[in-house]
C-alpha cells in the first residue's frame, strides 16, 4: 500500500477565549514565548516580533543540550482575524523562504474562537510534516493552557 505524499499541515481548534485574546497570544512576545515550544523553554530575551507585513520574527526553543532557532517574516497581519508568515528552522536550506503558516481566527460568538492553522511549502518530507504536526498539536495544547491563565 502506498501512502500519498503530504503537502502540509491542517489543524483546526476551537479555543475557549475571545478572538482578540487568541490573536494577542500569537503576536505578543510574552504570550508567544509561553506556548510556542510546548513544554520546552523559550526565553523571552530570545524572542523578537515585528508584527507587521514585512516584519521579522524569531525565537529560540531551549531543550537540555540544544537550542532550536526559528525565524521568518510576516506576510499578512489582519488583527484579530488572520496571520500569515514564513517559518524556517536551522535545517532549512538558506536559499528557501521556508514554510508558509497561515492562521485564521473566527469569533464563534460565545467567547470562543475557531483557529484554523495551515502550513505549506513542500520543503518537508511526509515524515517531517507528521512530526511537525505532532509538534504543533503540543504547542496548541500549551496555548490552551496559556489562554486559560489569562
């Protein structure tokens, strides 16, 4: 049996928080550092966010014995509805933009938000996309915890 090639990641979550709060969790260094990386540490002094089209972002996830830097550029910022940005890690070839992440936030009218996340780019193997999806799921579990504490 052949597995079809994966072209990206699609995750939808309904979060118990107003849309503005969820958007803020994606665009404020203190909040982003608290959930991006799941259980791993993201030191606030290693987070940089210029949240505007063309603005750069970067952070470093610190796990025992290693550091994992991530960076990219915001392509679209429509508060509090939508974010699009590029995403690269240290393994990405220098001559690529990396993956493109798009996140939309829909107000469900009951102080909850539907968050639709996509990652595309074709730069990863099917196995790497599966591992990245597991990582994002862990990150989003941490996001749920962060939003509950606000």
